[in-house]
């Protein structure tokens, strides 16, 4: 979507959501790589109320209706759990605003999809792990997410990105690419190809355990970076990839992101290793947050979940 159409669609979306009050402003917000995010402000009885407005990227998420249905089913369930625990469902999970049509999204004149939700005030998202205690709080938040959704029927959700963490299928795709070698480059990367092929068992172990019924299918976040949890374990955000999956993959993705000694795009591999102190801190918080929801096999597989990711 080009800049001009995005601006026009944004103006239509601002008017399209069912929000009381007088519109004040709408400014860019955050640094996400997929969706376009803005902060909307409205005046209501002399008080400013803020909302996040997002243009959903249909190049990545081809079925925004199913995506939003996933999110709403999960957040509605979470709200029930949070109320039962005496919490605040408007702060402890995402709280979406309906469009004037009654749908949980707005479609602009270009056929693009937008959504809006109440902004979680007095909270912040971690862009990187600077303090081990912050990493621990992130672990508790994602573990608590698993605990509250332990009884949710995961198979009722749609895969928003098919095979997103299916490493067994990704390995098969890799082998096919090596065999076909359409660009004639395989000869120059034999060492790297051998490195991957030697780890076939790692790539397949979790998928095999799932197929054998030894690991349960759960509702998983699938993008468990520290910047997708706010404050002191307050609210898990960025639910686009919420779908059926494995809890150990959620754990592993957090370790991949947060316990690495280098940035995700670091090219000097000598700088990359796993900080075992941070690993231990995260494992402690995650298991505590899960509050007994994990099976013995899931707990046993947490280390291999980190290795797979």
C-alpha cells in the first residue's frame, strides 16, 4: 500500500471505528516491521483517551478475517479468566474496538483492513533484554498466557501462517531446494549444507513428539519476543500469530531472541552464543508463570525447544 493510499485509508479508518469523543490527532507509533501502527487520541469530557490503530499487512496475513476471529476468541476467553482472578481485562489483555459496522475490523475504500484497540497506558514494551529481571517478567507473562489458555480448544483456531514453526516441514523444503539447486549455488556452500543435514534429528524431534501424542497441541503466541509483553508481566500483545502450536516452541523463541549474545541480524557469528544465565532466569519465570499447566514431557522438552528455535 503506497503512502498516499495509506494516509487516505487511515483517515477513513479513524472515522470508521465506534469511538466516542472528539478526534484530536493520529500519529505514527512503534517500530514494527509488518503492520503500520498509529496512536489515535480522542477527547471525552475533558479527558484524553488513546487507542492503537493498525493497518494489517495482507502480504503476510492473507486472511485478516480469520486472524481477527482467532484474536477475539482468545482475548474473550482471557477476559473471563482475568475477571475470575480479580484482574482488569482492559489492561491485562488486548481490548478491541468495533467498527461502526459492528465488525472487529474496518475495511477502507482500497479493500485494506484496519483494527483499533484501547492503548495500555502506563506500560512499556522491551525492545531488548537489558536487565535479567525484565527477562524474568517477560517469561512470567508468557507462562501465564499458557496457563490461562491451557483449557482453550486450540484446534478451533486457524493457522494464520501455515507451518510457521513446523521445522520438520522446513527441513524437507531445504532438502528439496538443495536437490533442485536451481541457481547452481549448492557446490559453494557444502559445509553449510552438511551442518544443517547433521541436525535432522533436532529439526524433527518436536514434530515427531506431537504426531506421537507425547506433546499436546496448545494455543501459542508464536512470536514471544520481550517486546510483545508490556511492563511487569502486565499484558501479552501482538497476537497476530496466535494459533495452534507447541508451548516449547514459544519458550524456545523467547530464548532465541532474549538469551542471545548478539542481535537478530548480527553477521559476525563469533558474537553469537546462548547466555545460560539468562536461559536459567527465563526458564524459572516461564515455568512459574505456567503454574502447573505444562506436562512433564513439555518441561523436559524446554531445552530442545530452545535448540530447535
